[in-house]
């Protein structure tokens, strides 16, 4: 499997809303798990959550890599190459 360039170049930005999903907090929604965009620090909810804001953020911005924002987890995912890192 080829190495994903996006994963190898991902940053480590500060979370923009460390208490939860930005959109869910704004509109009173709920989330299951949180994901942090490694381009801008946006916190969005996972695809198991009703609104899937992390994936929507990728589609809106093109920012390719997210990381779990759950305690004890440090995996990363590239939307473009469908690779985990």
C-alpha cells in the first residue's frame, strides 16, 4: 500500500471547540464521538452521529485528515486516500 502524503504532512492544530462538535454546540445537536481536523482544528462529530459534521467539514473545505478527539485514542484518517494512520 502506498504511503498517504496527507497523513504524513498532517499538522497538529489547537482544537477550535474543545468541549464538543462546533455545529452541534451551535444548534443544540448531539454527537457520539468527536473528530479533529488536522488542517484547521475544527471539531466535528463522527459518522455514527446524526449530523456527521466531521465528514461535512471535509466536503466543505477539502481538509483531508481527521484525528479522533476521544480520550485515549490517537488514530488518524485521510478522507482522500481512505487510509488510516
